[in-house]
C-alpha cells in the first residue's frame, strides 16, 4: 500500500510500504477515507534528524473498518470510524478516568510497527478502546468536522477545559492556528462570555471571528499582554488557552491571565522548563493541560458536530490526494495552508 | 518601641524604632502578644544584600487592638486579633473572590512605612479587610495554633487545595518544615485517604505522623520518586503538596504525581522557570498554588482550631522574647528549631 514516510526535516515521501494487516486479535484494519496533516507534524518537518528507516506519519484519520480482530467487539467490518490521535485500551485505570492519553497499554501511530494515518490503511491496535463508530456515510458533508475530533477540535476543547472556561468568563486564545481556532469554538461552546483571539493572519482571525471570537489582538508579546489588559479593565482574562507552545507564547499567555485564573496549555513545549514562574506563582495561576484525551472528547463533542452546532471542519482550507501530502507539509510549514485534508 | 530589623544576610537586630501609630482612618494599632519567625524570613536571612536602612521583619502575629481608626468597623480597642501575612482591603474584586493575596489595595508588612510583626506593635493598614477578631483570651492555650492561621497553617491548606486533595486520594507532602507539616494536617482534614510525607528530620517526621502522615519517605530526589511510586502501585499520587520551593523539590513533586494529578505549590520559587515541563505536560499535570489567601482561610479553619480538631501550633518548638529573635533566626536557619514563637 502507499503511505507517508518522513526521513528527516523537510523530507516527506509517499511510497510503497507493506500492506497493513491484523496482528493482534484486538486490532482492526481501517481503510483510510480521510486524514489530515497536523501542526505537530511540522515539528519533525522542521527538525527531524535524517534516518534511513524513516517514520510513518499521520495520526488523524477517518476510515472504513475492513477487518476486525477476533476479540474486537465495538466495531465491525463496514463501520465508518474516527480514530483519536493516540490508541488506548479503554479499560485501564487512566482510560476509565477519561485520561486515555496516559493509557497503560496505549501508544502512538507511526511508532515502530504501527502504521500512520497518512496512508491507504492503518492497523489500529486496541480497536475497542480506540475507535468510535460514526453514524454517517463516508461521503457525508460533515466528514471534515468529524475528522477534527481526532485531534484539533479535541485539543482546542482540552485547552478550554484546562483553562477552566465557563459562563461569565473571558477567554484569551493564544494562536490562530487550527488548534487555536478550535479553542475559540470550544470556549464559546463552554459558555465564555467573551473570547479574545491573539493572531495576525487575516484569513485565520476572520475565521476565528466567525467561530465566535469577539476581539482579535494582532500584537505580540508584551504589546499583546498590554492590549489584553486594556480590554479586561487592567485585570487580565480568567482563562487563557495556550495553543502554540514556544516559551514566548507561554509568557504571553501567563501575562494575559488574571490573578487566580488558569492557563490551559496544549502547545507542545519547546524547552525543558515553563517560563515566568514568578508571575504565575505570585498571581496564583493554575497551569494545566497537555495532550488531549481525544478518545473521551469524541463522544462529548460528536452530537454538536452531527447537529451542526459547531463546524470545526472549516479549518481545512486545502484538500489533496496522497501524492500531494509532501506539498501539503510544505504549504502548512510556509503558512500558505491552515490545515490540509488528505483523501487517499 | 522595639522591633526586629534585618540589615542584610545573617544580620538581624532588635532595636528602637518609631512607635507604631495610626496614619489612615482605616488603620488599626495592634499591640503584638505573639508573633513568629517564618521559613520565608530565612530567604533574606540567607541572601539579603546589606542595606543601611534595614527592613522591618515579621508577618505572622496576634495582638490586642489598642486603637482603631475612625473608619474601622469590624474590630475595636481590646479585641484580640490575628493578622494574615498580607493586608488587604476586603472589598476589591479579588478579595470578594477570596484571593486576598491579589488585593488591589493590599500590601506587605515590613514594606517601607509599614511595621513588621516581630515587634511590640504594628500599624495594620486596611484593618477591616485584614484583621480577624478571635473569641479567646490573650493567654489561651490555643494561641500558638491560632497564630499559625496567619501563615503556615493557611499555607499548608492552600497547598492541599491547590493539589486538589480530597476523599479517596493519596497525597504526597514534599518537605517536613512547618508548612509541610501543616500540609499533612490540611490533607487529612480534606479527607485524603493516605498521606505520604517526604522528610528526613526524625523529630519533624514524627510530628508529621502524629498529624496524620501514614508513611514517611526519607529518600530525596529520584530515590524519593521511586519510593513513592512503589507505594502507589507504580502510578504516583493524585495530589502533591510542594512545600519547599527550590527546583529539585519541584522536580521531586512532579515526579511523585500521578498522570492527571495536581501539584500544589507553596514553596517560594527559586529560579525563573518551573522545571520538568515535559514530565508535567505529557502527564497532564495541574500545577497550581502561590501565596495563600490566609485572610479567606482563617475564617474557614478557625472553628477546627477552636474545637481542637487540628493542632497546628505544635509546630512551634521554641519560644523567645523579642531579644531572642536574632538567635531564633539562627536556630531556624541551622535547623535547630522548627519554628520559633516570639512573645514580645
């Protein structure tokens, strides 16, 4: 079959790989109908050391179950399913608490021996604990939005929950990437009274406004913090969603937070430490977040997507076949595309 | 009057200073009956740059109101009162939310123009928003415990709340100082199923056991983390109270936490950053805490002290007059005394 393999920074190839097939009786074989390139795929795209083996890429996908292992109970051949960006057993102590990202028997797509989502098919380990069957057809107009549940929409939701967004609160979203924009959706959905989006890409912030952002702040760093403080009576925001990752974005997020408020972090940390400890400590900020337990959130968010209440699929602004994946990486890395949908 | 002044690291003097007196109509003049030396006083004791003006010391005290300003409504001459370690107006948006440490019109004892608690008397600004009248006599046996409400017991409670201690949870307390020991009390009080105390001073950990610690871990750093993981089925603790401050203690705290758990920080940060970001991020830890809003907690904890349900005053293991304060600093710095009670 054909699949995407990264061999080093900037070196993404679509090539023939061994066909995906069941190995464990808990596996399901999923024929991918749509997949995505993730902002987090750009980290290795920028920095990966060259390797002759390469790494299979992609962790967001929807597909049709082609074959289910003997022990699989919850999905069957012919089901359209969405996969969260990590696989999980659904039964361990963490999965039962809804923290599937810490599953004791889970793992990542693309790890040695595991397929990636940017390919024709995927062997999904722990299918019962991982896959969620979708009550739509494979050509449904809702598919792009359903696909975001695998990662970006769930991650935006995690940022908002971690930042303790709720009714009557002001939320600041740091970053106008796909996750930040989903953070805007999630904040409005959780009842935020006011959402301020930090970003300066006109097309993205315009979409952010359509998603519900009340204000857009184009400034960065200290100037952004000042502007947010002006907009919040000098106090800062109750909830800040950090959707970028690098230290300067984290410092901006901390600076925008009101004393006693919360910063929900979903941007992958860049360094070894969290900056701004004196600011966060003396302001009694809560710092929370991490990888989103998308498996738990898919069930929570699915009704809203099916009803059309939220439309996170609008973050996709380019669609390509499998052969166009390398150029999709380039386009996202050059900020030419916001998020690329792949139809293998 | 006589009061404690620090002129630099290791240079603590008790000397004559101008008598405390009312300045604003919202002030109260409090004749100190008991005060304390705080672990946080040891930071300047270790590191303060020499200064000819000196700094007035002490922020934990109980005393009798000698005179109340014209606008003071809630305390009157003759009242025995306890002061939280910061003063606050009680009316601003943060005070109304119970976050008196972020009071828009509050401040610190010992700042220029404000007395310190380790002296004969204190002008307390914003008396209505700051002082809490105590329903006991000035010679009551409960006074040491009541005095801890001004800082250490409230701070231990803040650590426990920030670490989300609750019924059925395992709490780890990092540090066997007075705050850590109060964190043990607070954890049991909030219903922790099991409390593990990290410390190696036999007298202190013995007191910790009397306060309710189920286990004591004497190891430090990685060895302590390993031991805590052994004690918690490999998973770590739901709640970790970081009651020390330096980076190695914070790393230990993070290492002891269970995925999805919380670290409540009350130890004053040493560096500019929080270490261990990859551990805390990928484990979805909550990092919370800061200076304790003691003013809010005094009212919450007071009934338990008055009923004798908790006895945090047992952390005091030495009592001195005002002249003995410099030696009290030395004794605490040398870990010869756990916490020193001052009776001016």
